[in-house]
C-alpha cells in the first residue's frame, strides 16, 4: 500500500464505521395519528396533552435507559383512509418504537384491515376504542374496559333500579354497532326493552332525527353511544324539545367539555360510565401524579379525557423498561408475551387479544357541576 495514502484510508474506514454504528442515545420516537382538527379534535388534543404530560416528566428524569422520548404527531381529521396513510408515512419517515392514542373504532379497524401494525411490528398503546374488533386486533392495546363491559354494567344497574324502557342513540359506525350489539344482548339479559334506536353519521353532530325519535317514543332512559360533540348537541336539542329522560353517556365523552358547553344547570343529572380513574381519586398514585404535573403545565388542551393519554403513556414507559431492546420489535414481543402492571392504583394486563382492564364505575353531574358517584 502507498504509505502516503494510509492516513486517508484509516480516516475513511473510521468514518464508515461511525456511519454504520447506531446513534448513541438516539430519541425513542412515539407516534400519534389522531384528529387535531374537525369534530373530534377536542379528544385528539386531550389525549395528546395527557401523553405528553407524562413523556415530558420521564424525559426530565433522564428518559428510558438514558434515551429521551420524542412525540411525533399527524392529523388525520378522524378520516380512516387518512389514518392508514399517515400511520404508514410516520412509520416510514420517523421509525417509531411505538404508536399511541389513535382515536375511533372505524379508524382503528381500517388499520387492522390494512395490517400495517402487524407487518411493521409496531404496537399502539392507548388505542382509543373499546370495541371488540379493536381489543382482538394484534398490536393494538386500549387501556380501559370494553364498550360491551360498559353497556353490560349500565344495563344491569338500570334493571336493578326498575327502569326498563331504554332509548339508544348511537354513532353509525364501528363504535355504534358494537354498542348496539352489546345493548341488545344486555337488554335481553336484564329484562329491559329498547323502545327506540336512532343513529347519526360519524364525524358529525347531525342528531336531529335522533332527538325527534326519542321525544316521540318517551323512554325512561337514553343511552348515548356517542362522541363528545354529538352528545353535547343531542343534550341541548333534546332538552329544548321538552325531553325528560335520564341521559347516560359512555366513557368516551369528555365530561369537562360537556359541562363547559352546557353549563352546570343544563348538564345537571347527566350520568356517565367511568373506565379510568377520575380527578377526584387522589387516593390513587396515578391521579396524584396527574394532578401534580397538570398543575405545573400551561397546556390548554389538558382535560378529563387527557387521563387516558396519560395512563397510556405510563403503561408504554413501563413496557419499554421491561423490553429487552428499545425497538418496535422488542416492545411488541414484551406486550404479546403478556405484561401485568400497576399504573399507580390502576391495574392493566397486556397480552395478545385480551382486554387490558375490566374497571367500570358510574358518576353523575350534580349541583354546580359537582361529580357525584
């Protein structure tokens, strides 16, 4: 070898080795594809704010095994085709270790049908749906009880209270279809009659036909398998039309947003199921952490729905700490093999095709907007 070239060759080899080596302390990318515009933007922003609240705290403590967490987002407007496109784009461009907080049964079903998560071995924690189709999907992990579990607990309680005439208002998509199937089965089991059923188009607040049907049929109770904006619009219009039935909403409704839009007088008496700990549960470590961090945050998007993103982020960091490698494949293997964890007083059990939680409770908005259990 020409001795004059030796130093150049050594430098070139050193540069090639450096380029081939993994970057030291590279960020762990967490991706979120969710609606940040449109009717469901309030939910998308709330979930993002909750997740970011915990991820920022973990970074302030030094990250996971010395690596910082980076949240990367895309806005799908809750359009299923955009969800699939943007998830693929995010995986290709940003190489995420995990996804978090995609919203909507139909959107998640579109991802399941496409198979991108399974092909890429990227897992999603805190998938925002309780539909059976989502719970059974590979690489998707909600962090709360299923819709069927919510409906069963509610209808059992109504039967025990002797309130047997039930109306059902549902979003006409995967969410609504799963809730309707659960309602029909639970009504039969507990001696209830579904006296009226009326759907509305997903990603809208076009509830006029549902209002008219419920006023006409006069059920004792109306079960709203509806999202936040549609539930608020239905409540306004139903009460304005003289409706007097008790209103029960699902856990997907942002009760703080409902209270803010309706006011304490109009919202009084609105009941809802709870599948995650609430702000008033300061006996639980997870809610003490949430309250402490929220108090120090200036994020205007933090709300009651943010707890779901916060818990999903906590579960994700616990899973990463247990993973053999901080890679998508390593995390996927950890979750599929099964992982039981306590998120500060809220237990979750991860595994292939199983519900992570069965926790369901109920509350009602009382005088002055006070939460009554």
